[in-house]
C-alpha cells in the first residue's frame, strides 16, 4: 500500500478526478492535476537523493506546492516531516538532528538559518523547483507495508523541547472519518481550516481529510487574520469551518456585518484547547450556529472524539468516533464509574508507533495497542466525555483536588477578562499554590481586580489563586496551545527578584 496512492491513485481519480481539490490565493487545483504534481514531486525527492525511509523536512507555506511535496515524499517511500516556519532555529536544528534528516526543504527566507546546520542537505525552494522541472515523474508509488513510517509530527512543545511522533502509512486511511461520520461532509463540499498544515489538526482537516472525501480545501499560505478569514468565508462559502477557540474569540471582535457570511456555514468545529462557554454562547448569538468540539492529539493524528450536531455545550468534549476505543482509569489502573474522573486511554486506528528516540516515554504511554493521553476526563451516563484538564495540572490544596480550568472559568465570567490561564507555582515555603494570569482587551488596569473579584464570588477559598497577574497576551505554541510552563517561569523569576 501507499498512503499517497490511497488518496490520489487511479481509484480515487476515477471518483474525483474532475473535482477541485485545493483552492489557494485565487488558484484552483483539481484532483488530477494534484496527483500529477505529487508524482513529479516524488521524482524530485529521488533526484535530490532521498531514498526509501529517509526523513525529509518541509518548511513551506500552506500552498498546493506544500501539498505536492509532502504527499510526494510518501509516494516515493520517504518520510515527510512538516515544520513551522516560525519555529526557533535551535528547535529546527533539534528536529533535523533528532530525525536524522536526509534533506531539509525550506522557503528562501528560512534557508540561511536552515543551511547553517543542515549544510548541503538544505534545499532552497528555487533548487526544489529546478528539480521538479528536470525530474521524471515517478510512475508508480513505492510499495509500502501498512506499518512502514510515512510521516512524523513533532509535539508542539507545551512543556519543553518538541519530540517526534512516528506515523505509518496505515494512519492516513482514517483521515476525514469525523468529517464524514459526524458532519456528513462528502465529495464536492468545500472546507476551510485556519490551523496550519504542520499541525495534526490542520493536516487532517485542511488537507488529508478533504482529499479522502473528494472535497475541496481552502488553503491560506500564511497565518490567517480574523478579517481575512471572514473574507474567505464570504467568497467561498465553505460547508465546514475548522479553527481553535482563541481564533473564534478573535472573529467575535469583528463587526456584525463581517460575521454575516458565517451564517451560511453548516458546521463549525473547535479543537486544540478548551472551548469557553462565553465563546460558544456569543458565537451562537452572532451567527445562529453552534461550535462543535473535537478532541484529538498528535499521537493519534486523526480525531478521536467529537460532539454531534445539536449536542454541543462547553462541558462536553464529545463522543468517541467509530473505531476508537476508550478507557478511563484511576491511579491504580481500574475503570472509573460514570461521573468519576479518570485518565483517558485510547485505542485508535491511526495511533502512532511511538516517540522517536525516546524508548522510555514510548513504553510509558504506548501499552499493548493503547495510548495513555495523560488527560483527565469524566464520562456521563449518556456516554459523553468531558475534558477536565491534564493530569499533571491537578494539584491538592488544603487536601482537595483543584483543576486549573475551574479558576479560568471563574475569571472568564467577568466581561473584563478576555483570556485566563492558571498554573502551579511553589511559594516561598515550597508548597504548590495557584497563579492566575489574565488578559483584557478593554481596560487592562481593571483586569486584576476584576479577576480577583470573580474568583472570590465563584470559588471556595481553597480554589482561589494566591497570585493574579496581568499579561499582554498568553504564550502559545504555533499551533495555538497554551504554554503554561512559560507563565510559571515568568512568576518564578518575579518571586526570585530577577528581571
């Protein structure tokens, strides 16, 4: 088998060859044309010296050129690793060395930094295009076994240095399952995702999932701003819109007339972080539509659970998709009862083989076909799962468990607070205490008293933060995930009297 052939081979082209696959910056690329570019890209990788099993890193904007290069790597038997152009140079070096990269394809503006550590294995975009022009298209895909490596995803670095997550060719086969099962999307539909393609959420829902369905995906080459997204929705009228909660919040800051085109979108989906009730309610008020929650992770690549239409609320994360098995276990490894919190373990058809070069972490979290997410969930009597946070975020205060999300929800109940994040910090006596960081778009000077007052009104004393701090913005990874460790470091420096 070959994952690229599965998406764009003869059988797929017989069904979708005349349809549009990608829409980008005024360009429409059909399925047949994309398939031809993938074969040509495969030939270019071979010409440049990539062999079966070699890791090739790809730092390109989200364009049809990226799609062809990424799929072309799979087509010729290499292993594709998409990376973010905004990643610090030291992390790019780490990814290249950790993966033992054979080649590193980079945009012109990123090339000087990449070539500094990759040397002659760095491929500038102009050289890539020359290889495309001179290479013979690979006529047949490399014949791969289902568990042969196909692509890596690097973790987003919410707690430190990114680690490589190894996915196989068989992991592409379930792509788009949630789009089909839950949203009812099908061939000929158009979708738009704001998350970039180096991120698992974007890779599935803005590229591989739509291709598996025969749908068209709208790509935006660079990071999309809220006003740009509104213009794209008005122009292309997608059937489904995929984003992250913080981006929905930015959209809600637009004038009402800018949000009017969103009323024609059938489905809205949010993932990557907790969806606040305030955003959910304001979106329904502004557009008449609900936002559905999606839960997944880089280790499964494809979505694991979603809220079906008509059931969305801020508490529910969703129901497991068909083919996804789940367990909620306590600290002793026993199943918990309905309504009781437990650590989520999943068995997923697109589960990774493990972490590259990290045997201890792989043995800890990948056990007998199951993956320990380290996320805490509660399952209600109807089978719906509700995400409670990361297991390592829970702390005991006055002998009682506290979850940071409770403080964040309390702070966000005040309209002066735009965003909130709670972290654990040790006090001067070495005890773990809670620190709350907030942002405010309207009157920053009122943010700290507003958040303090909201916590006093909504939380028992032991759950209130010891420290409340105002920041201009919350630190996030390139995928939009909150970097709590950076907030912790910020306060620790302050408490230590450092700049």
